[in-house]
C-alpha cells in the first residue's frame, strides 16, 4: 500500500456505490460506459449484493479458500489493503472470529489500509495506515495475538498509472515489501496470499517467495475477470527467519 496504494477489490474507488445516485448526472466516456455495462451485468457483483459482501472480490478469496483451505477456525489473519473489507468479511466467517461456533476455536482478523474502512463486527481495522511504515507495523504487532499472524492476505494494488509494465513493477514491489514485513509478523509454517499482475518481474517475486516458503503456486480464480492481468501467489509453510 505504499505510495498511495489502494485495494484492487475497491474497483474504481467505490464507483459501484455511487452508480444509482451519480451516474445519470455524469457525461461518461466510452470506456466508462463499457465498464458500467459490464459491472451491472457481472454475476459476482450481483452475488455480492445478494450475500451482503462489500465487494465482488470476496468471491476470489472464497474460491481460493474452498480449494486450498487457507482459512480455518482459530487462525489469526492480517488483511493488507483491506478496504472496503470484503476479504475481511470472508476471513471473519472462516476463522470463526465472532465465536459463533463454540465447537471450534475462535480466530482473529486485523485489516490495514491507507483508505478508511467501515467498521466490521469480528474484525479490527487500522484505517488510513501504511503497512510499510514502522509505526503501523508496531501497531499491527500490538493488535495480533502474541504479535503474530497465521495468514497474511493481500489484495492490495498501487494507484494505476495506466502503463502496464510500470503498474506491474509497482505491485511486485508492494508484494516484496510485504514479504519483508512477514519476517516480523508471520508465524513459522504460516501462509501468504498476494495478488500480482502479469509482467516481467513476476518470476522475481515467485523466486523470492520460494526462498521463504516451502510451497508456492499460482492461482487465477474464476472470479477474476478474464481480461484482467491479475493472478495470485499462494505461498504456504513459511520457513521463518
């Protein structure tokens, strides 16, 4: 999230929240009209409203977790680039952060973002906070149980410049920064899930992850749009320092 990063899941800075109140007053470009049409027809957008998730990106994490069991009751989760909070919603459900199921352990969810995040029952949020700043890292450690997380999630992305390779490089740098942070907050055998965009430095990120994790794989969820360059690295079994 350094350098004014915003979460990829927040899609055009909450444009979807304003569709019914502002769109009719704006003169839209052809690109905006095509985005709006696709957005309104998107089955994951419709599903997110029906199931009360804050953004369609929730279904990316749900799909990944259904297949790879990233989130389990009792785990502590650090959600980086958390706004608007859809991934934290999923994490709260999956780790039993509310303690709704007394038969399984109760987990913990901490979300961090440069943007403001609306409160969510079962999660703790550090809004308008830069995860790369030392003071934020100290706050994260003070909030996490025993100062450590079992899982680090990242759907964050930089503010896009519109230049594919430059944006790709910025996101890789964010992920590498998060990997550095993991050395302070991730438990041994922990998991890191991070978004990246296709480009020349993806292999660099993958190689660095393999240095620190025993198992690293690439995932393209069905909920990711077909024309999107995004994929995710799922890195498991953190080796520790």
